[in-house]
């Protein structure tokens, strides 16, 4: 069982091309650098999370939910990597 994970946290997007051309690109780069870590995603926008669930049936956790799930799954080392730019 893997015990290390990296949680990539962004505002989120409801546009598939933006998800594929930005967030997934960054996630893939992170996975290249940290191949021994399970990669997970979380969005901070509840609006985007609800919209994706309703429109596409896509489930994306918020950061708190993702961290709770990782803990339940037995992960002991979690890196949280925010993608927010201020």
C-alpha cells in the first residue's frame, strides 16, 4: 500500500480544455518528479465542484474532503501543492 500522496489544489475549472491544457499538465509534471506519490486533485470552488458533478457526473473533492479521504485510505505522508496565484 502506498503511504505517500500529493494533493494538487486549484480553484478548478468547468472547461475540459482548460483542465486538460493546464491543471492536468501541472499534475503530470508533479507526477514525473514524485513518481512514488499517489496523485490526487482538489478544487477550492464549491460552485465548480457542484457544476461538474451535475453536468458531467465528475466527482472532485474540496481540499478538506480530499485530505479526509486520504487519511481514511491510510496515507501517512501528504504534500499539499496549491496552484493558486495571487
